[in-house]
C-alpha cells in the first residue's frame, strides 16, 4: 500500500515547511500519485502563503498504516 506525502513551504520564507501525510492508503502508486497531486493543488487554499514544493508516495510495509 502507498501513502501520499506533500511538503509545502512558506513563499516568503522557504525554510519554514509543513509535511502533510494523506489519511488514505492506495493499492497502486499511480492512485497515490493522483491523490498527492490533488493535495498539492489544495495547499494554498487552506494554508495561505504556502506553496507545495514536493510530493512522494511512500510504500508502506505489509501490515503498517504509517511509517
């Protein structure tokens, strides 16, 4: 299973960043990537002054819901 991860940083100070971990788990990396990109699109709507800079789909070990 895969978990979507998005990192967003402040536009005015890129040293200040937040990591968002998706609360859904996906069977394929492709579905995870689609969710990560959607999360990245929405960052600025909920966190004014932040911009998504990176995303990742973390492969979770069997039986784990988080890493």
